[in-house]
């Protein structure tokens, strides 16, 4: 699949999640939906980091971003 399309899709997914979590915060609603959205940020950011790394490797970049924390999905 096209990495550019994948990156665009995951960015759009992340923007929706971020908008939704900000709405929950504005309402001071820190219940199950807020927790679900907060976790979705981690998972989606991990997907985004993997795509960005694939782009950098495909382009032969000398600078490949490495996350300093463990992949959230690897903890399960």
C-alpha cells in the first residue's frame, strides 16, 4: 500500500481522536470514553511512528526516528 496514503489516513484518525478527547476534557468528562480515547492516542501514535519509519527507510534517509518508549501494543 502507498505509504503516503497510510500516513494521511493515520494522521486523520489521530486528529479525530485528539478533537474528541479535547471535547471530553472541555466537558470535564473523564469516564470510560476519555480513557478509551487516551489509549487510542498511544496506539495510533505507534502506528504513525511505524509508517514514518517505513517512509524514511524507503527513501534511504540517514535520519530514522526511533521512539524512546516501548510500543504500547507490545505491552499486552
